[in-house]
C-alpha cells in the first residue's frame, strides 16, 4: 500500500500539504525540507472516506504539480434544538 505524507504549515494551522511517500522529485523534497512545514502524519492512499482529505483529488494534483496544498478549517458549533 502507498501512503501520502501530510505536512502542516507553521504559519497557518489551517494549511496543509500532501505528497506521496517515497517520491523524490524536487517538489516533494522541497516540502520535506521546508522550514515552514512540519510533518504531521501518513495517510493510506486508499478509497476510504476521510474528513477534509480526498485521495482522488490529491492524486490528481500531485501528478500535475508534485504536491497537493489544501486547507482545513474546523469550527466547533453548539447544537441548536
């Protein structure tokens, strides 16, 4: 199974970048070596649904650009009855 490596921005906690594990192209190495990003976790490249991450869209962007930049904003909402 292949994986995505997920990195989080140090300047904006809502911004993330995904690359493919094992990818050694210039863009992927730039993400890994960035002083503005920190490794967060690996996510399997499978078809399981995940909140805020679409593997199909990520694959398309990585194939085209070498990385996939995305934002996740979580807002806690009180239940209103």
